[in-house]
C-alpha cells in the first residue's frame, strides 16, 4: 500500500534517496540543484523508481528531464498525487 503523499513525506523520501547517491544530508534541501549535488540522469531514473514504488506515482523521462532542483521534483510528485 503506497505511503500517504504529503509534501513532508515526499520531501523526506526524496532527500533520503538522494543522500543514498552520495551527497551529505546537510547539502540536500529544496533549493539544491542536482548538478551541485552531482546527481546524474541515472540517479534521477533511480529516484523516479523509488517514488513510484513508495507513492505509486509514475514519473516518465519527459517529466524529470527539465527538473533542476530537489524542490521541483518534490512539487511534481505532490501535484500528481
């Protein structure tokens, strides 16, 4: 059963997942860019899979290709819920 989709749960899961790619947790916030965090396109594909598994929301390549910040991905997921 998917987890409730709230801005807080999505933010927590997105940040947890991004930290698993290597950045320090203190460096990851809504304003962080994926470029600054050294998160690449393969990481974003993995992040999209985690979001789908956790919240039941599918993000396609076109959805994430223009996303530059952590906050943008959080807002996208919340808006799809």
